[in-house]
């Protein structure tokens, strides 16, 4: 949905409610998009964070103090493999 700034000011409560239900609201000024209203804390955000934490923990296990368990080349190859599999 696209609304002008003037329309947005007049109907802010309605637009916030629609955004909270998952609809993106674009706000324009002189025909150019200047802002976006979107749902806060969308469920996918938490899933992305959990996946990132899991990947970080996996990488942490690859390293130890002193000599690493894997070479730099192996670490990079594993990271690239994980990236392309997602």
C-alpha cells in the first residue's frame, strides 16, 4: 500500500494496525518513497537469529586455542558450502 505523507498523518492509527498485520505501507513525499511502515519483530526475524547463532556456534567449535582443528582453506570451504546450501 502506498500513501502520501498527508494521508498517513490523517490515518496513522489505521496504517499502524495494517502494518502490524503484515502489510507493508510505503509513505511518499512528492511522489518519492521516503519511509516504510512494517510489522515489528516479525517471526522470521527470530528464526534468522537462531539460525545465525547455530552457524556461529558451529564455527566456534572449529577453532581451539593454539593450533586450529582445520586449515584456513578448510574453514573457508566449509563456510562457503554452508552459505550455498541455505
